[in-house]
């Protein structure tokens, strides 16, 4: 793989064409074919790795289902829309999907801003909608507060609160348990999903044994992180707990180039993609991040086969929302099967009863009584997510202990507590 | 005015409106959706044209006024829960203040300098919204409880009616006595003054009108989309789209920019299969237009008629 | 119908632009039904006076009274409302509106609320159009009008405001003979209405027929006042325009020279938009000859030189050294040996005298060549040697002119074009300049084409003279004969 | 400690701003063009440089070289495809040229950005540092790369100064910025001078681009931001005044750094913007501009 970029470009453009053709074909066929294909809309940003992952994975799932004869005799068809990660474009695409292309369900974006803009439309147009990657609590909170209206929205990825929780749990086992860390600084981008994330961080990090010395939120269009790192360093914490998704390469590279002696752990969404090593010229060595799943870690029987197939097909391992989006197509299909119909309300009922073991673990949704209505259940036996660390070019799973048991390795410039103690 | 009524223009316009209004019966639901937002964009472009084409003010940040109106309305609606009309009025008021703020430097600064001010004003507004995330929802954007309607057709008619009314007012204004004076002031302030016209007064008025309509349209768009977010009503890319639309349609014609906006958004959708490249193509076409038909589509037609 | 009480009274008007005093203590008044001509060469400040009256520029001191009401320092639009109207030289009508609408514009009230003009407006506008002779083009777009038509439109707009005082800037610039007559009538019409009229123009001659009185300005100062004849006879005025006594040192042998002239301009026409600036102009210059083109400002001298230098498009043909100049860039023409030292001097203000000269010398083949050329020039203009480190813009007018000439000479031109070198210079400077030219003429084989309105400056250096008037060559010949044949009535 | 941190970081970032702005102001000074595709040009240089360096493993230096070359090419394209046609157009009235060039380059900039977006996605990219490692400076652990970048910027700016003040070509540039007509009359082809100034611009913008890529990293999304900041700096310093933009670059750079350190990283850009507005009101020609 000498220059994946150009290849990726080619792929994007190729798949784009096929999507266009597929669309045309679909329009043509509907009249002729007896059993109309069941259309599922996928709205995401093509140009972003995480965005492309969503569509690629969804299409793979659809192909698999169709290969096995589809659902109730009709094929699953993915209709893709590029929203340029803009709320307006997403809303327009959503309306197009519902009103013109008559999709039966929509998988939308990994960006909370976008999902929150689409959610009211899911409610207004009664369209079962599910997000593979957005994390903001508000998504499920709305469903809880106004179930009758919003019941069509499902949260197909952990809410910020649970991401934070999983990170805290991981920190408790590794950072505190193994490395005897005592203090942390929370550093997160100013965005929809980090607001609840930080709230939970501030609760659960102390419980996990990390005293929070400072809490820094920065503008997502920040390019120069030097002042931020210097501020953090001045506080002398044992670890930086991140909450970043819009940014990723720049803070990581600058962390490395400035040789900030404090390890970075937490959620760094971009670091979950396998291309991140190359994007950062290896600066990500030693960075720890939570993820939906990790290459080579069998969260379920399907995890590894999917990862391998995907990597084979697209030249890079799926981003975290690739896993979830792959699962979603599967359990939507499963729900349609059980409901025996694509009627929105029936489909919603069926989705609520979802109990499906996917690539990220066992998927169930919280009930309307729970504060996180229609959000993924978090915890042992359900979805916990994993924590991975970049170790010389590879994502290595370091948590949960029952799935993987790798040692933590940090670049030489990072100073760990016991070392400082030793000196 | 008289010439207008006698001329065929009025009847053609009337025909177009009727055809447009019948859209829901023969247009696909989706195209309706696109047109709905296109109509609001048309109003943005028209009010930009009033300021740029007629008053001759280089405004690179129409979204400053639009954003003020949109967020003004959205915030009042989500915090106080007042009914939509009141919120819209409030939005207009906010936009008016913004218009006056812009007018002050505009009357002192030369073209590019004022152009920069308008750019900066957008950046500042954007930052302000992010900083006061508490009320504005910051990067997240905010969801308004009320929407005009959830029925695509009704929304479409609202937008169409709104655009038509704005078009009538703005076009009438541009052709009225005041419009003439404004045009004269924009073209050569000294000569206009020598004819006894208070250029400052008229330009201020232009800013207010433009601001009011931008703000109102911004508010309407918010209550159509059900959300107000930075990248919907403030982002510079939106501003650029408006400018492209106006240049495409033909500056100094009011109706041209409206036409341009509709064409632009339709083209944008038609080219969606190209993925990101659609923006590339659209701006390419716009560039070609300003190179070869600096008067824009409508301007070109009218101009052709003149010779 | 001449009333006795003045309508417009201007007293002790002063205007400074930075260091430059543009208008110095100018006073005059105009009665109803009276036309005052305000004349002076370019840069004499006459246009500034007009702007001060109109409020386009604010006076530093002095008063402008209309019917005894003080207007000095008021904003233009209020002055206009008070009843002073202006006819600009360059018209910028609204291009998308018809002629009629353009006139209506001038009739509109300055109000934001009157969206529809009342019906009287239409009638009035049509009447005015008839009066200025636009009656049959009411519904055409201005862009389709001939140049004279556009000027008519400007007049119409001024009339529409029914002003008590009308200021007219260069009423006849770019107009043909019959058009001039027609415009004279229109302006005379103003007088008949009992308005006070101020005509601003370069010279007495063009307005003599029309005006009751003339006020002549030079370098911002009042130099003469009276009837047209009195002013034309006035000594100071004659010195400004003609200079003093005319003397000549022609070298007929050069002019008599046979064969292909070095520069040969063959019947060229130049248009600025719709205004004709040159009309079938032909001149030729032999190698080594000093040729002067005399003519008043606005006659077309600068246009002629710019055509030769390739700065303005023309039809007809210009030959240099036997080859046509058509299609060559100004720069290549300059490198080809025709170097113009323009009226506007075009110095590099922020660069030192030395740097200005160096730039002129950059085309010279060798450093040695540059050095010798520079040395020679500094002898020719010693003052430049003293000032060599000074930024050009800090030089006095005379010094700047010398620098401009020297810079042009640095290029070792075959033909040097000097456009209005005396423009706005004090007599004493003219002396020095004149000496330098004489030296140049005696010590070098250089060919020179000199454009001047100051005849006494132009003639001594001329081997041959052309007279340019209203875009046409009206006289050619030996400078000695000029005084006899053209001298009188040149003004 | 904090003071020296602000001192050092501010210095580096300001130097980069300066380099980016100088070319921009030079073009305006000489040919009166405000190039709103500026960010696009920097972007192309940065992305090409990064692409070559990381995909073909040529190492940062060759990558940077090719990146600068790309920037130069993009500058020429901007001139020949957008600016010159508008300047020579017969249909565009001279009075409106300025605004047409603004709109034209704006569109062109968007095309560049979207094109890059398509080819390289909008993920931020960072070139491997040309000078890895850190040094201790005034007690601040500073990346060697950051220092070298500041140095390079100043060396290049120095070279530019020599070019303008010590060479014949430079004299012509200066003269053109004061009085183009005068220069024509002296037999210099303005078209050549414009070509020269666009070449210099291309190199400067290209270099600024690759340095940015190796210092902070860039993504196609930054194009607008880059243009805006160059534009603001140049206007702040006074359109067309090179020294003015350098000073302004440092004013802005330090203002931002100080804000980021002492107030909050989120507010970083705001004081600079406010200052700009203020200057516009009280002194429209900018700090060092000639009217």
C-alpha cells in the first residue's frame, strides 16, 4: 500500500459513482420488481474518515444480508447522502430520504450537532432513525422527555455519560491500578457531545482514583495547542484525560513534537482509525483512547471477521462508528423481520425489543422509563467499549481486562509517576 | 411603475408565481424541500443585492444580519416560548441594530476595507455564539420548540408566499423614487449630493431595509428547519453562497439574485451524485459567469434587450 | 433682465491641501442673469473654487453667500437644496434607466417616504427634455446617446433643480463646432431665466462670446478681472498664457530636410468614449528637430502625445523610423527611443532623486554608460546633484519638473516628448528650464517634441510650430510667422 | 517562566503570520490585487508537501521543496485564470474591477479548497518535523522545529528585503507600487513586473504553507481562516506596506498568544478581531498605511 490516499480517493469516487448508479437503478426497478427493496438511508460526511466508515460498513452489512436472501424476500438497499457534516445539509438529506426515496430507516452521522438537528425531523416525519457515532446525552434525553414525539430516535452508540464511565473504569484498572496515577487534567473540545462527557468525567474520575486538577475546554478550530499543553503541564498532573473528536491529529502531533511529558488517555475519536498512525507520522505512539472495538479483539464472534473483511476491502480498519453502523443495519433488518413490516411504529416497537450480539458486543436499548431512553445499554455483558493504546504502529487493546491483557508502553519523553518517585 | 403594469413582465411574473404555487401537485416532495430553502435563500440574495447592487456597499458578510435575525428569533422562542410571529419581529429588531452597526463604518470606509469589516463581523458573531453557548447552544446549535409546519407542502407555500411578498416590496422599492436616489448615491455619491440628495440618509435606510429582510428571512428559515446552528445561518460559506447567487443572477436587478439563488440550490442538489465536487463545479460555473457575463443571467438578458 | 443685487457672493475663499495652497483669497460675486467666466490653466485652482462653492470641498476660510445666506462649510446636498446647481464635465448617468427617468431623478424630493413621484414630475421632466433637445430620445438608455447627448442630459439635470446659481465645468470640452453653438444657446438660456451662471474653463477664448465678466486665476491666485476683452489684453494674463515678448531661433535647415521624417503621425483620430479628442491630426518630426505643438489646455496635446507613446488607442497610423508603432506596448515604444516626459511628471515620490534617475538608466548597456549619462545630466541640472538623496515628492515643483526631464533623458531618447513642462511653474523657474532646453538643443543631436500653451516658452526652442485647437491642427509653420499670423486671438 | 513561554510561542507564530502576510501585501502594493484565494494557495503547498513527504517517504525537505513549487504553480494559476482575465476584460467596467477580483478570487479559493478536500479529505495533516527534538530555551522546552521555522521565516523576509532594496528588479517593484504609469513611460513592461511579483508571492505563500504544515498542521478547512488572518494582518498594518504587515503580524500573534495563556484558549482570536475593528474605525488606512 504505497499511497493509500490516492487509492482512498479512487475508492471514494468509485463508490460514489456506484451509489449514484444504484440510486438510478433503484428508481428504475421499483416499478418492475415485485418485492421492492427495503431502503435504508445513510447520512454522513464523505470527506471524513469516520463519515466514510459509516457508509462503507453499512453497505457491507447490506451485501451480507442480501447474499443470504435479504429480509422477508426483499433486498436491503443503502441510499447514501453526503451532509458535509452540516446540520442544514443533513436535514435536507433527511427530508429527501423520507419524502422522495421513501427509505424505511435512517442511519445518521457521528456528529452530535448534526444528529440533534435531524432528531426533531425524525419525530415530525415518523422515521425510525439511529446514530452510529454521536454521543450527546441530549439525543436520548429528548426521547425520554417526550417519548410520544421522539420515540423514533435511537442512539446506536454509547452516550457521552457512558463513554466517560467506560473511560473512568478503564482508568481505574490501568492508570490507577497499574501505574499508581493520582491526578489528572481533563482536556476536551467545546462541542455538543463533550458537555455531558465532562460532567461525568468530573464525577467518575475521582471515584476511579484520579483527582481532577483542572478542566480545560477549547475551541474545536484551535490549531495551536502549545498554550493548552503548557497550561496543563504547569498543573503537573499524572495524566491528561481527553475528550476530542473534531480535532485529533494536531493536538497529538504537537503533544509529541513538544514532548509533553504527560501521557494522554481518554476519548480521541480520530485515534480509533488505523490510518491515524500515518496521519500523525507516528506521533500517536503511546496515546490511549476508548473505542467501540479494536482490531483483533473478539468482543463477539463477529468482530474480527468484520474488521478483516473491511480492512481487506477499504485498506484501513473501520473507525469506531463503522462497527456500530455495521451492526445497526443488521439489527434494523432483524427488527423488520420480527415486525414483519416496515411500518414505522411497528419497527420502533421491534427495535425496542432488540437483543442482538454485534461486533461491539450485545446490543439492547434502555426502556422509556430509563433516563437514557433508546440509548445502548452499557456495562458488563452489554457494550462496554474497549480501550486501545497505540504501540509502535499498532492499536493494542488494553481494556477491558477480560478481553485483552496488554502492557502499557509510553514514548521515552513521557514521565510516569513511579519513575518520578524513583528519582 | 406604470410602465411595469403595462409591460408583459408583470403577467410573466404572475404566471411564474401561479405555476410555482401549484408545485405540490406536480413536484416530488423532495424537490419541494429544496425549493423551500431555496426561496429563503432568494430573499437573502435579494436583500444583499439592495445593499450591494444599489447602495454600492461591498458586503461580504450578509450572514451577519441573517444570523442576528435567526438567533434573535430562535433564542426568544426557546427561552421565552413566545409565539413565532413575536419572535420574528424580535429577530428583525436585532438585525436592524446590526445593520446600523455596520452602516457606521460603511459610511466612512472605502470598498475593500468595509468588505473586511463585514467579514470580521461574521467571525465575531460566530465567536460570540460559541462563547455564550449557554443561551445560543454554541457549536451545537439550538433546536427551536416551534416550527412553521411539519407538512412539507404548507412549508413550501409559506416560503413561496414569503419570497413573493419580499420580492414585490424590494423590487418595487428598487424601482421607486427612493430606489432611483439610492442607485444614484451608490454610483456617484458626489453627483447625488449635488442633486440635493442626502446620501448618508438614503444609505442608512438601505442598510435598515436590507437588515430587516435578511433578519426576517433568517428567522423564517430557522422556524422551517426547526434548528438554528452556526453552519446553517452564519457560516461564511453561506455568505459566499448568497454572493454567488446574486452575481450569478445579476446584480442590481433584485429579481436576478432571487433567480440565481433558486438555480444555485437546485444545481447544488442536481449535482449531489458528484459528492463534494458539486461545490467545486458550482463555484467554477459562477467564476465563469463573472468572467464572461459580469451582468449575470438576468442582467445579461436585460442588457441584451437594451442594445 | 439683469438684477443689481448679487445672488452669489464669494469672499476671501482659501483652501489648502496639506502644504499646497490651492485657492488663495478669491472673491467674486454674480448677479442674476449674469454669466461669470472663471478661467485659468490646469492647476490654477479654478475647479477647486467651484468645488468649494458646491461644498464638495470645505474651505479653510472665507464665505460663500447665496442671497446673503452663509453656506460655507455646509454639506453639498443642503447647498444644492438652497439653490446652487452644478453641471459636471464627466457625466455618470444611471445606465439601467431611461433618459426620462434620469431627468426625473433630479426632480425627486429628498425623502424616504415618497415612493411614487407625483404626476407633475413626469410633465416637468418632458418639458425640460424638450428644452435641452432630448425630446425625441426620452425612452433610450443613456449608453446609446452620443457624447453631446450625455452633456445635454447633465444640463437637463441641472435645470431640473431650478437652481438660482448654475456652475458649469468646462462646458464645451469635447464638443464639435455646431454643438458648441447649441450649448452656448442653452447656457444663454440660463441667463435669460435670470440665473447666476459660473463658467469654469481653461481659457477666455472659448467662453468669451458668452460671458459678461471674466475672472482669471493662476496658481490659486486672482490675477485679473473684467470683460473678456479686458482680460485678454491684461498683461499678467498674456504672460501666463503667452509669456512675455516672443523671440525665436528657428533652424530651418533641419525642417527643410528631405526624406522620411523620424516621427510621422498620419491623420489619427482618438475618441474618449463618445468625445472626440483628436480629429485627423497629422504631424511629422525630422531627426534633430525641435518641434512645438502649441494649444490651450484641452486642445488635445496630451492626447496626441499619449497616442504616440501608445498609451491611448487611436485609428490612423503612426510611423517611427519608418516602421509603424501600431500594436507595440508603451514600454517597448519607450525602449524604442520615444520617451515622454508627461504633464503629470509621474515621478516615484517616495524614492530619492538618485533612485528615480537610476531607474531611467536601467536600460543603458553598461554601468559606464549610466555613469557618464548621469554626470552629464547633473551638469545640465545642477540642483538635482544637491538634492540627490531627497525623496522626489519633497522637491519643489520646478525641481520635480527638472527631475522628470532628467529621468527621461537618462534613457538617452532619440525623441523626447515634453508635455507642458511649464505647468504651474513660477516665471523664475521657467527661466532655468528654458536655459536647460537651450543647452540641450545646442549640445546634443536630440530630437524634441514640445507641447505647450505658453507660447513664449515654446517658440524660442522651436524649429517648427503646430497649433492644435479643438482636436484639430489649425496652423503649421515657422515660429517667426506665428506671432504675425496666430499671436493675436490665440487666447 | 510563563512570560518566556509567551515570548517564545508568540515569536514563532508571529513570524509565520508575517511570512504569510508579506506576499499578500506585496501583490496588493504592486498590482492592487487583494487575493482572497491566498489561503487556498498556502493550502495546496502544505498538502502537496505533506503528501510527497509522507506518501513517497521523501522526507520533509524534498516534500517542502515540492510543496513550495506547488504553491508557486497555484499562484500562477490564480494570476492567469482569475486575475489577469478580469484585469483585461472588456466587459467588466474598470470601476468594478476591484470587487470582481475580490469575488473572483473568493470563488477560486473555494474551488481550490473543495478540490483539496476531495483529493486529501479534510482531516488535518502534519508534516514530520524538519528538525525533530526539543531544546531548552529560557527554561522553556521548545521544539527545535518551532525555532528553526521562526529562523527560516526571518531569513526569507531578510532576503526579500535585500531583493526589494538592493536589486534592479526590486527597484522596479518598488517603483511599480508607487507609480506604475511612470514605470511604463521608462520602458518597463508592467506585465513582466506583475509576473515577477506573483512568482515571489507564490514562493512566499508556498513556504508559509509548508512551514505551517510542519509546525501546527493544516486541513483543507483552514483555507478561509488563513485568508482571513492574512487579510486582517495586512489591513491592520496598512495595505501595501510590507513593514507594516510584519509589525501587525507580531501584534496579532502576541495578542493571540497572550489571550490564550492569560485569559482562555477559546477566546484566542477575539481580541485581535476587536483590535482590527477598532483600527478600522479610527485609522482606516491601517497602522502604517499611506492614504
